[in-house]
C-alpha cells in the first residue's frame, strides 16, 4: 500500500484493500476517488516507515505496528489490520491504541472476531 500510494493509479491503490472494504465502504466512484486522494496525501507526508511489531492471528491475519517518519523528523505510530487474501496481504482497517491484541477481541472486515 505504501508503494501504491505513490502512484496516481486508483486500481493499484484499491487493490491493497480487503474486498469487503471495496464492496461496502468505497464502492462508488466518488468514494474511490476520495480514498485514492487520502492514501496519496498520507504517503506524501511520510519520509519513511518501519514495521515495529506484528502479531499473527492465525495464518491469514495479523496486526502490525508501524512507525511513520515525518519530513520534520518526527514520527507517528499506527496499528494496521492485515488479512491474507489468496497470496497477498490486504489492508483490513486500523486499530486504536487502546484495542487489546488478544484473540477474540479484534473484528475483521469479513465479520469474524479473532
């Protein structure tokens, strides 16, 4: 997704999302355009990133903690849900800092709680 955000290609960016997000949250052309703008704008703010941690929830789900470096030397932490669809990992949403990373606490885009 980080690389895809550097391209102006909506199809490339949208391919990074879990299918439920595309079907429910970003299904219209206007929603897709807004999504591409948000991803591209976010990527332009970062000078780099590093994955600090990951926790697996089975073979097809993980939560990663990412530190984004800003152009002014600061950093921003984010926790991302990723889900394997076929052979690729797709973005499946963000988690708040207070969400416990324990089995049975995380709701995924496909409706499962793991």
